[in-house]
């Protein structure tokens, strides 16, 4: 069960990283004429960063739980 959860968390992390790269490419391709568009894309990037941080913390907690279970 531990490995299944860890693999799922890694998959979610990969999806978030690809999402961040796509958003960064879209931001670079769009002209910066409209301030609302720039603010929206920056907000989306921040949300993706936060999601990736949460997944990273989840993976760390899962690894700690696995180590505790192994040495119990």
C-alpha cells in the first residue's frame, strides 16, 4: 500500500510540473498587452507552485511513515 501511494504522489507531482511548464510557455508566448491576462497567468503559476509544494510535503511525510514502519 505504501508504494502505491508513493507512486501516485510522484505521478501527481509529474503532472504538476508539466502543467507549470505549459503555463510558463503560454505566458512567454502571449503578448503582455492586457494586465488582467498577465495577472491571471501569474495567479495560475502560483497555484501550481502551491500544489507542487503540497505534493512534495506529502511525499516526504509518506517516506517518513515508511521509515517508521520499517524500523518499528
